[in-house]
C-alpha cells in the first residue's frame, strides 16, 4: 500500500518545465504554452480554467500519454521526454493512476476484475493477493456489495469510484483525474470527491484533478488556473477558504 | 499473458456471430483443401500404380549412354575424320544367358529377355510394317500384364506352337487375318518365314494394337539373323522403390543402358509436380480468402474497442501487449477454424471415397481414389494459421498505434 512508503511532504513528485504542446496543422493550434510548476507528495491540486484553456491537454502531458512539443515532465526528478514509449507505459503502470470523466471501465469485466487489471499486468502480487487487494479497495469506497457486478449494472457514481479504485490498484504516487465528477449528479460528485480527499489524507498520494467546477476546486488544497494554455494563477488555498 | 488472453477472449465472444462466420470461412478453406489434396494425390497414386503395372520397372536396352567410338578415334586425337567407313555393329546384348544369370543372382523380381526388330507382315495381299518382338513366353508373362490383355487365344501357346504369333486386334483387322491363320513375315534383310496366329490382344494403346507382334524368341532370332542375341531385358521388381538403384547397378554391371520407370516417365513425373504446385496454389488462395474474413472481423473489433485500447494504454499497457491481444484473436479464429476444417476434411474425404463410378469404356474405375496423409492436414492447417496470423497482425498494429489521447478526447 502507498501508505507504507516513507513520505516526505514537499518532495517534488512531478515537475513540469516549460511545457508547450502545439497541434501541428495548416493553422497550428497551441494547446499548452510554457507551463511550469512542481507538485509534491500528498497534494490535492485542481487545474481549472474555461473550456478550451488546455486543462485536459496539460493533464495528458503530465500523464505521459502525450509528448510535449517543447519542455519536459520530470517524475521524481527524472526526465521522461527522451524515454521510449515502452518505458513511459511502465511509469504509467507503476506510478500514475488515471481517472477520466467517463468511467472508462472494460465493459466485459466485473468491478473487481477491472481493478485487478493493472495489478495483473504489473504482476507484483500473487493472483490471490491481487484479488484481496481489489476487494479491499472496493470495500473502502463503499462498493463491497458490488464487486462482481459488470460496469453496466452500476450507477454512474459507483462506476467512477470503481475507476478510482482501479487508478489506485498499483499504489501509484500520483493520480491524474480528468473531470472525475463531470458526468455525475451532485450526490455522486460528493461521494467521489470524498473518496479522492480520503486517498490524499490517508495514503499521501497526490491527486491532480482537472475540473471546471469552481466550487469543487475551491475545496482542494491548491488551484492552478489556466487561461489560453498558460498559467494564470497558481494559489495555495488556506484551509479556512476550503471549509 | 493470461490477462491478454482473457481480454482477447472477451472481444471474440462479444462478436460471436462474426467470429463463427470467419471461423467457418477458415474451416471450409482447410476442409476443402484437405479433401482436394486427398483426391489429387489419390488419383496420382492410382495412375502411377496402373502405369507401373503396365510397364517394366527397369528396362535394359542394347544401347550405351555414350555413343560408341569408331576405332580410328580411339587411336588418333583428331577433330574430325573424313571418308571413314563405320564399323558395322550387329548390336544387341551379346551372351544373353550369362547376362540374365548374373542379373538373376541379385535382382529381387522377375526378368524377361526380348529381341525386337522391324518386319513386314503379309496376308491376303495386305502388307503391314510391324515391330516384331521375340519373347520367352513364360518369362514375358512374369514381367508384364499381357495375359490380362489377351482377347482371343492364349499367350502361353507361343511356347508350345513353333513359329507362332500373337498380334494386336487392330493389326489383325487390317490384315483381315484371324486366329489360326498363317501370315508371312519378312525381315528387313529380305528373309521370310511363315507364322501362325495363336492369339490376339488388345492393350488399349493404338501404337501396340496396330503395330506390335509377339513371337517365340528363337524364331525371331533366326528371322532377323541375330542368333543368340537379344536387345532388351525387362525387369519386374518385388519392391518398386528399388527401381532406380537396380537400374544403376545393372547398368554398371552390364555396361548397357538401364532405365527405371521413373526415368522413362520423367515428363509425367514433372507434370505431377506441376499439378501439385497448382493444387497448393489453389489451396493457398482459398485460405488467403479466409484470411480476409479474419482481417475484416479483427478490424471491426479494433474499431469497436478503440476505447478499451485507450484505457489499457492509459493504464500502462505497452503497444506490444495491445498488438498481441489482437494477433491472439486472429490466431484463436485460425486455430478453431483449422481444427474444424480438419474434421470437415476428414469427413469429406471419407465420403468421397465411398462414391462409386461406372465407366462403359476402357478401364473401370469403381470409386474415387482417395489418399489420406497427415501432411495434407498439417500443410492446410499451417497455411490457415499463417494467414490468420498475418490477417490479425495488420489490424493489431493499427490498434497498437492508436493514440489514446485522440480517443479520450473524442469521448469527452
């Protein structure tokens, strides 16, 4: 479990240096422009901004799903822009968990099997341990009774929590969430937000979440506001504001 | 790997109907290929069998592999000679008794000696040029199927009746001669002798039926003025496969040209080889078509499962894994198809072998000749698997190269 790891607050877990992403074409489109920041362990960061401000594009760059046109992403101080795709996949598998706006579960696999998929690929645990861990994760998120259900048999909020459990499967240090509550009603939003919050406080895993929900963003520890692909404000929110 | 199998399995099951259709495509391809191969090779073996029954397995002739040198060229190193009178060679295998005895020592099978030459048969004012073959009747019967070809009279009577003749039915018809008639036979050098017809054969080969006549060896040696000479030894072996080896050894031993049935029918063997190439090309084409079916379904799955591919990639599955999933799907269809195809092929060839035919003319073929071989199954299945793998490979590569960001963006 991630909680077992020695945790030093403020260690630069992730560092973005002058990140720029330009979509090539007849008229090149600048998605992200010269973005730099660092994220330490145990941070809960919101990336906000109007639509089209490059929030999601930035998240894909941070998650090594996309390569920047310029600049670089460092994970634990290690440069990643020169690594081959195979190594990037390995870093995603071991250290980064993704949660998307839509649940993105494999439809033919049960909730527990979906959570087990990253563990099976990594192969660090025995099949029995994998099953136990998947069940435990789902239990933590209040899904103890739904482990054997297929995604289609779950509600939107439940699916999204399964997706969060899957993101946590290999105990990553960083979870990247792209509008994790974007398709949920207010009650389900609340449940998922609480789940994410508990992960940060209990395991020290950092979460970077893209959201356009300013109310939700204001409850996180830190807010990075993007306008036209560049950082407009990057502020740490004092606890008083959050509550 | 287990996980990849599981994912591949769910994809294939999800598109069950299409999977079954493409599996059937492969199965039909493999099944028909196997049945066709069994039929082709069966008919080839059937044909070769009847061929080697009708001709000698090894034939030794009074020829040399290399032309005989004239005495002058043996003594002088010259480019050409003019005005030389060539040495007359009486030809034939001399001292046949000794040659036959030395062969009998080691050859497993039967031998027969012949002396053949050209002669003209005359009867009731009709002349007919023929090849006259002098035989020892009992020996000849042991190496050929002439007994089965006899229409009237008995071949054995050549041994008991002096100056007797067995001729083809066409020749008899053209001469207007019948069993028991006496014809005049004139050799190239002008010698004449009277022979009595004691048998008429029909081989179904017009060259033989029109222009071949058998007579006792001694009588022919006298007529052709070649006493104690033969020019052909025919062998019928117990083991046909030994023919080339026996031919080689006999040639080394006697110094005369010995030809095995395979060498004599080289053109035919080549034709069979070409036929096999054509067959496997057709088989390959059938399976390539089946491969397109596989390509089609896997392309569809890749298209449908683009989102799953993006998920797996974002979870940290390398491209190699994604590609493997879809290649596996192709192979699963290929393997299932090949197995079903082997069963179908076996059923088809078993059924074909029970079909009966009746031919009014010529040699009767009672049923389709079917030859089953493990190789047919192995080759057809192998080609099916290769084409399934290739058919899976291209969509799989496309899947592996899909950019997850494009898909996630498209979905949100």
